[in-house]
């Protein structure tokens, strides 16, 4: 993990690889997950209680995670979004 002033990104051997990144706030965290096809997971996200939008600026889904319950309830979908972003960058998991 690479800690910056406004977000937490990922790096490997000192090289940034921000296919996902986090923007922590006092009461919640934003998870940004990039994807090749923004419509691909839209329906699945609509069926959750998560607050989310597609950020065209970052070409990523912005998902607000308020509490650990949000993560636990949607763990599988969050992992799928991360895997999608990894596939986009040709990173093995």
C-alpha cells in the first residue's frame, strides 16, 4: 500500500498500480475500483444497500463503505470488483 495525502493506492516495487484505491474519511471510506465495462456490475451494485456511483473522472466505481457491516454483507461483490480491476491491468490473483 502506498499512502498519499488524499488517498491510499497500491504499488509494487515502488511503482504505482492504482487499479483500485481508497479515500478514507472520518466516518467512512471510498473504494474506487476500475473496470473495462462500467455497465457490467451496475445491476449487482443496484441490488445492494451500498452508496455508489460511476466516476467518469477516475473511470471507476466509487463505493462508499460506512461500516464493517457494509463490507461483510457485500464482501463477495467487492472482491469481484477488485478481481475485475486486476484483470483489466493483467494482474494475476
